[in-house]
């Protein structure tokens, strides 16, 4: 239960964190680039000053560096690259913890299965070999239920983690364009 709660809290944190970072915003970055390319550098910089989305913050770094050092395009590229890496690293916060939960959940389920089976066999031993089929079935059901629960938790949160990783990758692709 603790792993499930942890994974759920991390997932919620990441969802809210993505929203706060402005992940996925495309309209404003596109307007900024269009303004810059059409020669309206001041308008582009004013739009980029909003810095309300990850891609906008990267564009702001690039445009302000380009304006500060127009003869050194490498400076703007380096500053934009650093800003992009910072944004992507910030988006990835929590992803490793979520992935760890995905890996631990089935192991905890398996541990529950092993303990449940051991208890069932111990009960048979204490009964002197007289096996109560109903009690044995109940022990097996409980033991296998823990594996099923662990796998269910792992599958659900694996899909959630994969969704977050894909979203980060889409942001990376958008920033590289």
C-alpha cells in the first residue's frame, strides 16, 4: 500500500509540475519564432519575456543572448542549450522515483506470495499432515493475491511513467526544432 500511495503522490506531483512548467505549450513559442524570423526582434523578445512555458524560457535565453552578442551565434546556441537542459531536467523530477516504484511493486507482491505460501506449508506441518483443503486454498489465494496486486500496481504506474517520459521527449523534440 505504501508503494502505491508513493507512486500516486509522485504521479500527481509530476502532473501538477508539468502544468506549472508550461509543458506542451506551443502557440506562444511559435508566435515568438514567427516574429523573430519576420524581423520583429523586439516584439519576439517582448513575447518571450513572459517566460510562462518551458519552450518560451528557452527562446528567451536564445533571443536575449542573440541580442546581447549579435556577432557570436555560438553564445546564443550555448545559452539556449543550457536552458533547454535545465528545463528538461526539471521536468524529469520525480520520474526516477516513479520508475523505482514500478520496479519494487511486483517484488513486494512476490515477497507476500512467498510469505503466504510459507505460512500455508507451516500450517500443514502443524496439522501433522492432515490437510484442510479449504484452509490451504485460502492460504494460496491470499499468497497469489499479493502477486497480482503488485503486478497491477506496477503495470498502472509503468504506463503513467511511460506517458511522462514520452511527454518529456516531445518537449525535447520541440526545443530542438
